[in-house]
C-alpha cells in the first residue's frame, strides 16, 4: 500500500467517523418525551418535529454542530428562538437568553443561549428541531 493511498484512507475514515455526530445541546439533559429510543443513531420522528430536553443543573445551550446562525427572534411570550444551518438545519426554542446574532459562525459545542432558571414561571425545557434532507432527525444522545 503506497503512502498516498494510506493517507487518503485515514482521511476518509476520520471524516466518516466524525460525520453526522450531533452534540447534545444541553449537557446532562434527558428526553422530555415518552418515546422509546431507536437503536440506530438517528430515526425519523412520527410524533412531530421537536425533541424536548429537560436540563439537570446546566442551563447553557450549545450548538449541535458547526453552523451559521440564520435567524434569532423573540416570541410574544419573550422566549428566544434560534435557527442555525450546518449540515442539518436546527432550531432551538424556549430560550431565556441568546448569545448569538444572525450571521454568526458557531463551532460545535459553543454556547448559543441559556434556558430559564428552574424557579422561573416559564417552562424550563429546551425544544429542538433538527431537519436534514427533508427528514426530521432524532439523535441518540
């Protein structure tokens, strides 16, 4: 095996192993829904497009992948919603604070916002919707 082929193989394998690994946006969180986890890394959702994550102690919301922020807006009830585009499209909802603005380039794991405190009147969960190639995805975190 020549060196050039070997280097190509290593690069291809590293790309394959890193491809489509979406980070859990809420460190230490658990699913809010009652749906059963699929054995595959991703599955299509039949119960709607959103995932709901309950925080433990960490309220900081992180980007699931490298992306560009496409939209940041505040709803009528003062929740921030952030829409980002990377290899997949992701929307993060029910945020108390946003740390990003439209056009920002964000690295995977970078803080993009924060949830409401646990003792607040607002719901203290993160709503996430992930879409790629016309299908909604549910990562196995």
